């Protein structure tokens, strides 16, 4: 019961600073990536630094530079990826501590294989379009917890089979916001 009351209080707590036009967010997350079983990569882990700028209230541009690692689906090779990505992010609710959002964008992963075997090219480059929902939980005006689930289609030069591969990604992390706070509304004249 206490957890339910705490959740309702958090959901109804007003916050108005983060995601206002002209503000910035920086964050660090981590997560799991699931690759298509038809592809040469097995599932892996990633670390995701991110930076966003909001050009309108609740709508911004975010860049990320994830570093992922895992093993190959077959053989003794491992893989490492460095993936510059950019997307639009839009918050569906701005005046509450629980803020659902959606995002969508493009990334260019660079894959490096390590170990023995010749089943993949290294380095290899790909292109991936992705999108998905997320939820941010504001702890203070400038600090939040965040998680999202993304699905995408990628085309990569990992092996001789050039095909679109489906991938899922689940990340969790922290966010900090800074910038000019929006002005408080003037009281209505009496």
C-alpha cells in the first residue's frame, strides 16, 4: 500500500524545469542488446552516454555514443561496437514526475571483431533506423531516472549476406538537466 501511495504522489508531483525549451540534458545509461538470430552477432551489453538539447517544450534532439560488446553467434570471436546515433525525443507528459516519451532516429554502428575465425568482416559498418517508447522518473527538477525500449532494423557489412536485421535494445540510466529555468507565470490581476 505504501508503494502505491508513493507511486501516486510521484506521478502527481509537479515539475516544470527539465525538457523546457532551451534546456540541456546529459545522461549515462547501460543496457542489453538483442540481435537477430539470423545474424552473426550474439546478444550483448552496452554503455550509453547521451546529450540532448530541447528546442521546444518537451521536444529535443539527442545524441548518443554507445559502446557495446558481446560474443559472436558461432565461433570464439567477440565483438565491440561504437555507435554514433541521433534521434528526436518527445515527452508526452511534461508537468508530472512520471514522463513517458517516444524517440526515433538513425545510427551508424562500427563493428570490430576480436578473436579467431573469418566469419565476419572487421571493421564493419552498418546503418540502423530505430524507435521506441520510454519512461523518465524525475527525482528532482534537474535529476531523473530513465529507461527505454527500442526496436530497429539494421543493414550492415558484417558478412557476405547483406540483409536487414532486427534488433532490440533495453537501457536504463540517469539524467541531469541544466539551462535557464522558465519564468514563473505572473499572478492574474484582481
